[in-house]
C-alpha cells in the first residue's frame, strides 16, 4: 500500500531548511510515511479480525486483545511523536502554513 504523499511539496519544504536540518527532516518524513502505511495495514487486519481474539493454549481458551490492535496503538504513539519532532525541525516563521501543507500531503 502506498500513501498519497506529494514528494515535490515536501522537497520544496526541505529547500527552505538549513542544510544541517534537511537530512533529519527527510528521515523523519520517511519514517512517517512508513508508519502511516503500516498503520493502514494493521487497521485493515483489526477490521477483518476484530479487536478481541480467542487464544488457545493447551486446552484452555481465553479472549485477548488482537495483537494487530496492540501494534497499531503502539505505532500510532510513535507516529505522533515523530510528527511532533518533524514540526520542531521546520522553520517557525511560516509554521502554520507549513504544518497545513504537511498535513495535506501526509494525509
């Protein structure tokens, strides 16, 4: 699954950053794309399998949280942290406009 991220817009944002921050911003952005794709796959698994599954060990069965849901929730937290880090790297003078653009093409 691929995301609908406009790389040209992101490259334009990178050009406005000081050279020492460009690599960090690019790495954070790549991680965000990967996490977004991963969360989409995990979300689909949860929708197909449900949030609770029956786990059997030996002759005993019990309900447990779907491991895909646990992974989704963990990835979501990391996604939010990475997004915040990326926002901190972007220049502050056009902060609102850049955040809006970034949200548009990440989403």
